[in-house]
C-alpha cells in the first residue's frame, strides 16, 4: 500500500488555509455523519429489545454519544489512510483531506482523540464491555478492512462489514452488561446485509474503484456474478432476520414487517440478477437496491422496537 510517498509525507507538514467554518465542517465530514446515523438507527432499537421496554433515557444518550465518538474516529482514520485513493475517485475527491482543509496529522490526532473519548465515556458512564466492543470495532475497521483487505481482496466489504455490525452488540451490552443469542443474530443480520447494500453502490461507482485500483466485486467480476452473490446474501439475510423473531421473543408485528421487507429485497435482487443474465442490468437498478437497503435496515430495526413497545402497551391493559 503506497502510504509513504514523498507527496504524502509532505502533506503532514502543510498548513491548511481555510476559514474556521470550513475547518469545523471539514472535521465533521471526517466522521462521515450519514454513516453514523445508520449505525445509531440500529443501536436504539437493540437497546429497547434488550430492556424489553424503554431503557433509561440517560443510558440511551450515553451509549449514543460513545458510539458516535467511536464510529466518527474510525471513519476519520479511514479517510487518513485512504486519502491517496480518495483523490482518484469522483465520489470522494471533495473529502477534507483531499481539498486540504486540514493536514493528515491533524486528522489523525482528531481521530485518536475521538477513540480515547469514546472509550472513557462508555467505560465511565455505561460499562467496560460496551467500551471494549466499540473500540474493537474501530480496530477491526481500520486494520482489517481499510489497511489489509480493501486494496487486496474482492471480499473486502464482506469481512470488513463486521465492524458496522458491532453497534448492536454495544447497544445490547449497554443494557445488560452481557451478550446473548439475540444480539448475535442482530450482528449477523447487519453483517450479511452489508455486501448487497455496498455492492449495489459499488456498481454505480465501479469506474471510480477501478481507477483507484480497489478490487470491489463489481470491478473484478461480471454483473451477473455480482448480482448472483447479492441475491445469495439477501436470501441468507431473510433467513437470519426471520429466525431473530423467536430467538429475541418478538411477536407478530415484527414477523409481518420482516417478511414484507425480505420479500421486497429478494424480489429486487432477483430481478437484478435476471436482468444481468440478459445483459440488461446497470447502475439504475443497482441504485434502487442501494436506497431500498437503507430503508430495509431502518424499518427492520424500528419494527423490533415497535413490537416490544406495542406488546408492553397491550400487556399493561
């Protein structure tokens, strides 16, 4: 990995020239807020299921703050490491380290500071298990996905996706100070969901990844093979999420929502595969799957929490 060129070393000592508003916006952008939002959407419902009702609002806030800091630090480290390829990709060429909003050294200090704050905050206000899990996700994301796999393997996002699934473990352990089969299945659901979600986006930006020499599956494999693997993962995701219902003691509301969402996801990926076999599939169909996958994950976890809360409401009457 070419991380130590003369140009990149020199960057560390450059003084960025920008207004304070631009600088603040740049540091916020380093954390990839839109990705963090998706992670937090899975954390709160997990806490509701673990509590079998609403947890303490303070515990929820403390867990979300710690999770946000940890995820933000991980994303910032990712940008520091990937700044060379970010210059080459249309989708990422406006990231703050490419435009020179701050130096890589400043960004790295910022990222490490966020991780330290995350660990201290979670350990002090939540529990040690949650703190260890959150920082472990960062280490996995940075060292296993970003440094080791991303530029070497077409299975990079398959393995690296484990980091994005850890917030459900953090949310569960925040409530119970332990783990169980239910959060393990939630973890597996997000882990399995990640490849079809990300590969759908990678289809749209495969030329970018090819230019940066990043072997995402749509770059190194045919559209037919890519869509087939997406379909296989989507079917596995359906099985995992339907099994979660009885394991987590969720009821009819969750089962119905999960069934509808899974059928929709499978139908969309199956159509993509059939189109690919005919040589017709392209970016438009893949992006529809990408956007649906975000809706899928959000509604699935909202349904978990709603199922628990409705059951409690009915039981109280």
